[in-house]
C-alpha cells in the first residue's frame, strides 16, 4: 500500500505536467515571437535614426518600441509565472508523499503489521525513487521552453538546403571539375522565367540573353520591370523557376562555389559596408589578398586617393553603413571590393548613380581596360551610351535591342 501511494504521487505529478505542458509551449513561443519583434524594431530604428531625426518621428518610433517592449514583458511574465508553478509542484507533491507514508505507515505500525525500522527504511527507499522522478518531471518546464524556441528554428529548417552551399556535387563528371581557375565570361540566359510570388504572373517570362566574353551589355527600363532581378539571378541569389542560366556553356551547378565567386561579381544598388577597416571591407577578411592587388582594385575604382587621405590609410575605420563617407565614395568602395577578385563577368546594378559624369567616365575606362564582360543596369542613358548593346524591356520582355 505504501509503494502504491508513492507511485500514485509520481503518476499524478506526470499527469498534471502533461496537461499543462501545451500551455507552457504556447507561452514560450509567444515570448520568442515578441522578443524577435522587439529586437527587429530596435535594430530597424537604429538603422534609420537619421531619417527619424530629420522627420521628427522619434516619439512615434519610441511609442512603437514601447508597445513591443510591453508585449514582450507580458509574455515573459506569463512564462515565468507558469514556470514558478511548475517548479513548486514537485516539492508540494513530495511533501504529500511524505505525509501519506507517515499516515499509512504509522497506522500499519499501530496495527502491528509494520515495525518502526521498516517504516524508516521504506521512507528512505521512497525518497531514492521519488526524488529523481520529480526532478525528471521538473525538467519538462525547461523542455517546453526550448520547444517554443525550436519551433521558430524549424521555420528555417523546413526549407530545402541551398544546392550551391555544398559546393560542387559529387556526381559530376571529371571533365566538369577541371579547367582554368577563372571562367571566360560567357553568359547565357536561355528561356528563363522567374517570379517572386507563384500566384502572380512571372516578372521574367521566357527571357533570353547572351553575353560573350569581353562584351558589355547595358540594360535599361522603367522601375520594377525586373532589371535588378536579372542581376540577382546572375549572382545566384535567386534561382529561375524555368529555363537555365549557363556560364561558359555549363550550368551553375557544374562549378564550385569558390570558382564562381572568383569569376562573377555583383555590385548591387544597395551598398553593404560594415564597421571595420577599409582593408576588411575590401578583402572580406581574406588574408591571402596582397597589398598590390588591393591597391590595384582601389585605383581602378578611383577610391585609392580617398583612402590614402585618411590618417590610417587602408587600416582606417569605416563606420557601419559607410556613414562617414559620401554616396559616391561608398559606391566606389563597393566596386573596388568586386574588382578585387578580378572577375571575368561583372554586373553593375545602378552602381554609379551617385558619381559625377567625369568620375563615371574614368571608371568606365578602367573597367574596359580590365577586359571583363559587363552587364550594366542603369536609368541614365549617359551611363549606357557607349556599351556594345543597349536593351530595353518592360516587365521582363524585350522592347528594343540596339547593337
């Protein structure tokens, strides 16, 4: 009977925790979502702090942050309250177990069916059983909290792995593995279709483009017609839904990721500079880049003189986002980063929009001297007037092509 009483206490503890474990998991998930929202609002506000100050919107931004903070605090308090109850439950049930043993055991001692020594021995044995069981049950609180966080991670893990992340596949033939370190710069879009939303018409439909080694192609068109999408497809940031993109006559999967990264470079219209030195921003922490290569790329991008005018030169500090530089200087620094790998195919997506005409022409001359294939995306006709071919299209369809 005493053994059944101890077992009943353990079972009751597990049943109660099982019933309320779902509530804990939901509360933990709500807290994780609230924390992510709070961090996102804080990071977003800091990234546009100059815009907030210029438009006198600090109060509105702070109110939005305060609302997100209140939601997180409420969710956190709910999780802590539930955790406090769960942590106390095993102790209460353990005291109940002690009381049951003393009551039933004392009654059996009075009746003469049990000695005091046997009662004490059973009490000690019951503790050796019930303490680990209660500790195991108490771990359910931590497990449920972790499950709430893991559910957010599963949102990422459920997507298919990027096939380019693993480098070259093992099943490729040996002749595809061999070849020069750099590609020749030949690019072909063959009946490519792509859309961001599968329910909407594709942004690019049956799109074809041929760029020969050393050729310079300019793409112009109205905003939103898909010019930047073409640039991202070349860089491998997006994958086409139909058709294929060929580099030197072979698909992207035929080459290692390192070989493509050293042969194809993209200068996006959204400039990305992190806090660190000019050298780190240019080399991306690659210690194998020599000073001569670094200086050559910077000179061709017309940023070398500016860097050397700083007290520490290439070891000078770049503030996050390049806020201690002008728009044109940021663009030239990004172009220098792309040129550092000596790419055979260079994609410039509005990469010179902040440059004056003289600087743009000098940069154009340096790029031509390198002899790499170029795809230039721009709105200004002055940027594309001297290219091998200029193309215009509306929503992914060619409207004119002038060689």
